[in-house]
């Protein structure tokens, strides 16, 4: 069966299919760091929000988006809310993309229906109808619009450990002047490293972290006011302004669409 109950085990390498769908409903899941040697993965959740970590980036996956994880990349996926978990695995020879980058992609109504069909198929050989649907699915995925929910980590040894702990512990990144005390480097040095290694100055990175964290908190059921307070915004309107600037929509519209 393609639906996996919480206490069932799943052994990907024991299923001899080029495309494997999996569906489940999970709460407070943490996969731990792992990798798939021979399979690429598409993660999708019609409900709930997932977070992925690698050694270099954090990626938040909101509802109704999908996440492409290339084979061979060590990653950890976790969430605290209830998630309608959907996953599609592709044998490496069946890769939709050749470049090995993690991507968040939009999911249109057709893709949503195709994902649900594939993730609930039995793990048997494909019928002709299923093969036809897989062709349409691959075509739709290959032209899906890429969205940016990434947060890149600095590689510099003075910052790497501190930033990783901030991200894992989900504590609000300190102001730059306070970060200098934790890291033992001056503001100018930290700013230069962040710009070079993440593409953002530290203050931009800090705001991007707050935005990503707000997506998680909203998915856990917090109100807009509660999120603004949790993330230490000066007001609800300050949070709404940041969210709209980075997401292109207000958090109220985001909630409605999710």
C-alpha cells in the first residue's frame, strides 16, 4: 500500500519501481539527517508546513508547494504541526532535472491532483493509464515555477556553529552588535562574511529568518498578532509589512490560501 500508517516501516530500496509514491499523516516528525543514494525526492503537503536542513541551508516548505531533493544530499526534515505528508521518489535515471539543487516549486491544481493519485498508488507495476499520468506529471513538474524559501548559512568557522545552533534551537538571531560577542569578530567582519557567503547582509538574513519562522508558526495555528509578538516585531503592522514584501501577499491572504 502507498499509505503509510505511523507505526509502519518503509524500505525504499526494496521497491523495484522507477517512481514510488507515499502518503501519510504525521505529527511532530523528525527524520534525522539521511540521504537517498539512488532516488531523487519530491516532498509535498496539502496541509501543514515542513522544514528541511542541510549543512548549508534551511528551506521552509509551506502548504501547496513541493520540494525537490536531489539524490545524494544529506538532509533532515522536521515539523511540529500535523502534516498531510506526500512524497514521490524517482530513481536517479528517471531524474526530471539534471542539476543537483534543492528547489521549492509551485503546485498548480493539475499537479495537486496528480500528486494525490501517485502517492496513493499501490507499489505494483504500472498500468498503461498510470504510465500516461506519469508522463503528464513529469511534464508539469519540469515547468513548475520556482519559489524562494531558502536561508543560506555562512561557511566561515567563526559563524557556522553559532548560526547552526540558532537555526536548530529556533531562537531569534541576535542583533549584529550582540552577535559580535557570541562570535568574537567585529561587526564589519561579520557583515562582510554574510554578504560574501549568503548573498545578504546580516540584517537582511535576520529578517529572512523571521519570515521563514513566521511560516512555521502560522502553520502551527498562531494568530498574526501572536506571531508578531513571538518574533519581537514592534507591531503587527511591521510584521505584516515584512511578510508582504517577502511573500508578495499579506499573512491574512496566505492563511486563506493555505
